[in-house]
């Protein structure tokens, strides 16, 4: 097997090696079944056990209350941008959106197709380099939507925003789901693409309060109603079986590592080490404001596009892959999700120190 290098990709992203090892074995035979996980019927008892285990692990890892459904959908967070307003935003109603980056902007664009959108907070004035502290919600919003972590600009909400009791909170948690402890009871809907912290691309986890499932719009295509998936164990159509299986393995790994509290502590330590270097560096500079920094995606620049290019080339030579910043902002981005090893952060900081010494 080729030597594994450090993968800083923003997604699809690094997965735990124990998960990959177990998944590799299951490709040929799931347990003693003699049939690989990719080949099992989603209606068969072997996969149904995988599905039930994944749901149970989700509930136990995140302490999801009984009044919530756990759904495994497809279409990524991008489809959820539309499904949420389709189901819960009437044509004459208003939903409040907190706009802190490209993905929340896309969510707004989809919602505007179905009802009114009020931008209750935005950091567009400073190129999304911070999380707004002041939120101006409408009096009776259908719901309040925010993106908990912003992969492109490297910012993150430190806690969920406070909203009025007559509404409910919707969170796109694609890039920081299960990276820290949360109180699910504060949310109506949490959704996340799997390809950053949960598993392979192709799976979307949706945690949704059951009363919302029941109250959603009936005048929609069958596949676009949450009740369809809740009533059919996420198997109204063939689900992404392999991705669900890997998600279950990732959740098992989280438990082995000590649960969300331990994962959160390790994530903070990794990010703190990298930010500490950026704060003292003479050529590298973080792009997010210190009070809004992401624990998942650390964005930085040298201020010189040519020097950025040299650094990225040096990183690739040393087995530090995926550090190029998003095409819309440039620079560098170190995505250090749950499964990213602390040793990789050490290797990156070491390279940055040596690169700085050569270019000051």
C-alpha cells in the first residue's frame, strides 16, 4: 500500500484509519455473510442491522432526544437549502437567515424561491471574516437558518444563536457536525453532508424534530417531503448503503476516542497550535478574526500570491496535501476535521517555520 500522507482537503476529507481498515474488510464480506457491504440489499436483514446501528450510534453520540428523527438522505446540504423552505416557508411568510459565507448565501437564494427572506445578520461587509454578534430577527419568522462553520472563510459560531421561542432553529452543520458537544434540543433541524466529519460523499444526515416532520408541506413531490423519509426508515428509495455503513464506523470510532467531549478537546488543541503560530508569524497571517476562528478550517495567506504558490508547492513535496485555499479567496486552508491527526498539524507548523526562515 502507498504511504498515506497528510490530507488537509476540505472535503471529501480524511477518515480515521481504523474505519478504513474495517471498511476494506467489509467490501469483500460484511461480517460472515459472504457478501460485501456494497452488494447487500438495503431490504435485507444484514443491511437493516447496519442501518439500525448507525441510527442508534447517532442518538447515543449526540444525545439526540426521542422526539427527533434521524434521516439518511442524498443530495448533500445543497438539496437541504431547498427542502427546508419547500417544507416550512409559505409564500407570504418570512424566514430569517444569518449570512456568514458562500454556503449561507446559496441557502438564501434557494429560500427566496418559496417565500420572503430576511437577512438577520451578515458579515459580507468584511468578506465574511467574522461571525456577527448582533442578530435582527423578524417578529414571527417561519424559522431561523444559520451555517455553523464556514469552510471557505474559516469562521465558526462558538454557540448557537439565540432566537425567539415562536420559531425554530435550522443549522447547516456540514463542516463541524459531531466535532463538539451540542444541545440538540435547541434546534428544529440540523443537517450535514457527510464528506467532512461523518464519512464518504453521497450521504446527508438530517436530525429533525418530529412535530416538524408532521407539519411540513404536503403539496410537494414525494421525495421532497421529510415525512416520506421518516415514515420509511430513510429507505423510500435505495439509500447510500456504503456511506451509512461508514458513518456507523466513524461514530464507533468517536466513542472509542472518548466521545464528543474528547473529540472537541483534541480539535481545540489542534487548532490552537496552528493559530498560535499564525499569530507570531512574520509572513503568514490568518484571515478570520480571532473571536470568530474556526476549529475545523484554518485559513491563512502570506499576502503575496506568488509566495503562496511557492509554499503550496513545498507542502505538496513534503506530503502535506490539499492546502490550497478555495478558488474564490485563494491563499491556504488547513482543514483539520475530527479524523485529522495532531501529528499532521505539527508537520504543517514545522514546514511553515522553515519556509518563513527562508523568506524573511
